[in-house]
């Protein structure tokens, strides 16, 4: 093949251009620290990195949801634990109240403590967390229990948040579950020979009938649907020295206490589950960040050595081109 | 043979070597002239005469100038220029398009899309609270803004392509008139038998090279040396005449190419214009369509979920995004079409053609699937209903009237957030569940992970990822093909250069050779002169 001057020049220019293009691409990678600066740099890589970024983004959102759930649930757990302490104290006071060693004056002084505990229960049941009545179900803008009638004013709604792609956790507990009373139909005989009948009504309402020793004649009847109402009836019974009523309330308080303990355990279990979820969430985020970095980020050692190679090539090319281009046969004529 | 004959021989030698030196200097002078072909002198012996003792030579004859040139390589070079021009345009366009979807730098849709659904997460955790709702509305506006920016950038690229086509058309016409002028000069010179019009040939070849980088064409050369250039089976250059290439806007606002009264757009495949036309088709029929489809399906699906929920102000059946309408176009002299959407849930988001094969018989064809969506006998004033749409046609229908209905054409243009009052954001799935019921917000979040039937049963993100990987692979293929065409072009250029190029070393030797020959011829004349002197002095 005949080689002309133009071919030599052209080849130098092209080689120089090619090397300079490579150098500038490597420099861009070094400057941005990324292998992929535009989608066509790595067609497979860009879609993968899009996937990883989406998952990391979702994980971050789930982490936020988890934090939200944890703060709500911790608050609920603390409140329920106060409720169980209070109910435990009421139970003790009821036992003292029915004792033969306690007289009317003693019962009245117990009554004043029970009244305070009732108000404490009410304030617990109307707890607010971040401007939200925690025990009102979906009706978070309404007091959970009426401060005079102690009637439940919320509903049974659970506010769920997503803590990963599939699973949700409720961040609230409707008040009826913690403070409400759920009894079964039963009768017991008191030590004075009278009978007590517990008759469940609509929703969580319970009617209590105290019958005479013949188990037919109804001597007294009252009803309640939650612990505040129970405590209120207890206060009045102690004040009026109505030992039979106090006696009839012993078993419901026992049952209410067990129910609250169960809820406390349940809230703890959810918190545990969330803890596990947090760990796996963080684990997966870390993994995703590693693979994202492998896909997107440049290997510094590699890129620096590529740049060095390129620079050497360019220097060599310049040196050889100066010699070849600057000479022709005319120099020797 | 006389002494004077020697003087004659000397004269021919002086003349021939002088001409050869001329040609060498012309070569050296044009070493950098693009398209120049090395020239050389054609030398031959003069016709000998019969003398005593045989044929006697009479010196050297300068017959003409030969251009080092090979037709076969020229043809290859033209073809390669066409391929190169096409791949150049494709690479240039796709490199710009890929920047619109540059998710590597978070330029695309996915960030604002994710932000939007994350804002729903926050509303789900705090359904009764106002700040989260305000943030949600802001992120919805951001989503609208990025979609509009991307649509705008896509349209800008189409507009840029149209301008570029216009611009290149102007250049093509200049080249065409240059070729026509050179045709004229070449046939005049060559008809006079004064020899080959080498330099004009080179110039014309050079214009043909440049032209082939712009548009694909075919040529033939007639017996007189005229080159006829045809693009899209119409003459661009014929002898010394040209037909100007012109552009006209079509109904979509795109430039189409007209030559000699005919639309040749479909025939142009190569050169920069061919590449631009292809890229434009791809942007409009593929990329833009897919992008609009994902936006339309976001609007549709979000609204369908949102309408089912209740806002804090107890209102329901509210659309979150402004629902899109139908874009229509009629190809009919006497009839107009109105199209409305009756049921968004039934929409396929495909585009439809409604064709009348007679004044009262219509069939509706789905452009995307090619299937017939509805057909029937049309009674004037009737409503044609199919797949959630109602079509009413007024005026006089004639056979072969055609109407076009698309939910996509203006979907991004009209994309906006319908909700202005944060309290109207429907997080609750029931009226009774207000304010803290968040079931509808959760349904909205699930939507972001759902498979969408309008998107071929892909999630929004997977469908969008398809668009990204498509632009990425188109760009990377365009880059590969450009560097391949570039290398091939260099290879062929080198082969042309090897035959037609000027080598300085070679010319230096030639210069020396002809100089010495010239000197020798002069010496010969001097010797002849001395011989004459000798005789005269006898």
C-alpha cells in the first residue's frame, strides 16, 4: 500500500483524538466518582441501579414508618402499663373494702383513693400523643371516653402503617380493647349466700344482678362497660358502705386486669416484631447500598492507572509524531 | 536525421519535463486540498520517422495529465459517507435524548415519582394532620413539573430535528447547484477534446462526497460526462439544472421533504437527513408515546383510587389529578368528531382510527394492537361507544372519511393537580372513618407496586425502567455503530488516499527527476548548438 503524507498526519490526529477522548472520559469518571454518568454508559447497570435506588428509597420510607410506629407503640405500651398498675391498686383496695375488718369510715377513706384512681384511669384513656387521642380508633380528634358518663366515643379503627412491602402494623389500640370490659355470662355465690349474675349485653355492656339467697329475687342491679364505669360504681359502693356491690365487683376487676396485662404483652410483642423488621430493613439497605456502589461507583485504583496509561500513550504519540511529521525528503535536498 | 532534428528533440524534452515539473508543483500545492487526486504527466515517444537504417526517434511527446483515481473506491466512499452521516445524526440525537432520561444524575421521572408516593406514606401515618397533606400536594406538583419538563425537552428535540432538516436542505441545494455548474464546465472542457477536466472532476467528486454525508442518492454519468443526481427517485441535479429540495410542514407540524413536486420523505434512509428522520420517527412513535402512556396511566390509576376515598372535609369522588380528555383529528371534508371519556376504568390508553368505508358503515381500529375495537352501521346522530369512550360525529360523512382519537396526545400538556385544598385529599376509605382512617392512602401506596394492565401488566417503575433501558441501549448502539462507520470511513478514505493522495517524498523525487531531465535536455541543446558552431566554422 502506498502511504501518503496525509495518511500519516491523519493517523496521528485520529490516534491523538482517540486517546484524548479516552482520557476525558476517564477524567469525568474520576471527577464524579461514578462509572455510569449517562444511561448508555452501562445499559444493564443503569436499570439495576434504578432498581437498587428505588428499593433503598422504599426502605428509607419504611424506616420512617417504623420510627413513627415505634414512637406511637411505646407511648401506648407505657400508658397500658400505667393502666395495669392502677387496676392492680384498685384490686387491692377492693379486697380491703370487702374485708370484715374494714368499717364504714375505713371504706369511705378507701373510696376517696379509688375516686382518684378512677380519674387517673380516665386521663390515661384520654391520652393524647402528638395531638391525637390515642384510644379513639379513627376518631382521633374526639376524646376517647366521655369525662362525665365515661362512655366510649371513638370507634374500632386501627391506623395501619406499612413497615415493609407486605406487612402493616397498627400504631394505635382502640380504647374498648384496653379499657372496655368483656365478660362472660356466669353466676357466683357470695359468702353471705347471695348470688351474683353477670349478664353480657350489647357490645361490651355487662349487667350485674345481685339476687337473694333464693337466687330469684333481684335485690340490686347495675351495669358498666369499661373500667372507669366499674371504678365509679366501686367508689359509690364504698362510700355508701354497700359491701355486696363491692364484693360483686371483685371478679370483674380481676378479669379486667388480666385483659390489660394481655394487651401490654401484645404491644410488647408488636414492638419486638418491629425491632426485628428494623434490623432486617437496615441490613437490606446496607446490602443495597453496597451493590449500588459496585454498580455505579468507579474503582479509583483502576481509573487512575487507566489515566496514567492514557497519558503515557499520548506523550509517546506526540514525541513520535513530531519526528515523523517534521521530516520529509525535502530536508535532505 | 539532421542536427536540427536533435534541436527539435531537445525542445520536446525541455517542454515535456517543464510540464511534468508543473504537475509536480501542482501536486505539492494541493497536498492539503480535500478531494484532490494526484496528477501525473502522460509522456510518450513522438511518432518516429523512417530514416536510413530504420526508424528514427523524434523525442518525447506530452500527451496529457492523468488523475490517479479509482471509480470503485469512490463508489464505496460515497456509500460510506451516507452510512456515516446517518449514524452521526442518530448518535447526536440519542445522546441528547438520553440526557432527558439521565437517571444516573437523577434527571428523570423516578425521583419525583418516588417522592410522590413517599408523601402518601406520610399521609397514611398521619391521616388527620395537615402538614403531610400539604407536602403531598407539593410533591404532586413536582411530579407534574418533571413530567412537563421531560415532555418539553422531547418536543424541543423534535423541533431541533425539524430545524436541522431545514438547515441541511439549504446546504443540499447549494451543493446541487455547484454540481450542476461543474457538470457544465466539465462537458465543455471535455467536449473540446482539450483533455480531461481533472480538477473540476475532483471538485465535483468532493461535492458528491459532502452530499452523500447529508442524504442518500444515486447517480449515473452520461456519455458527455454529466452526472445526474437522484434522491428518492427524483432528479436533484440533471446536467446543468437543479430541482431545489424543499421542506413542508405536515399535519403533525413535522418537516417533510419535497423534490420535483413529490414527497420523498419515505425514500430517504441514509445520510444525516435519513438519520434525523429515523430518530424523529422513533421519538414520536415510540419514546414520546410510551412516556405519555405512563403519565396517562398514573393519572388514571391514581384518580380511580382517589375517587373511592373521603377527604377530611367529608367530600368524596374527587379526582387527584385533572382527568385527561381525548384528542381528536378528522380527515373529512364535511364531518366533525367529538369524543368523550365515559368510564376511565375501561380505557386501554391506546389510540384509535375510526374509518368509514361507506357513509354509514364504520369500523374502529386500535392503532396499537391493530385489532378492530368496534364496527357497525352508523345512523346520523348516533353515539359510537367502545372501551369507555363515546364518539359523536356531526356533519356529512362520506366514504373513506377517517377520524383519529387519542387519549395520549395532549396528556402531558394538560397534566395538572386537580386538588387544591389539602383537606380534599382522600386518605380515608369510609365517611365514618374520618379523620384517622388511612385505608385509602394505603391503597394508593399499594398502587405504586401494583401491576398496571394498561402498561402491559408492569408496575409504573418497571415500565419506566423499560423506557430508560431502551434509550440507553439505543444510544449505546448508536455510539457503537458510529464508531464502526467512522472506522470504516477512515479505512476507505485511506484506500482512496493511497491511490489518489499526494506523497511529499514521492513528489520530492519526481521534482529531482524532472529537474535533472530538464537540465540534461538543456545541456543537449547546448551540445547541438556547439555541433552547429563546429559545422558553421568549417
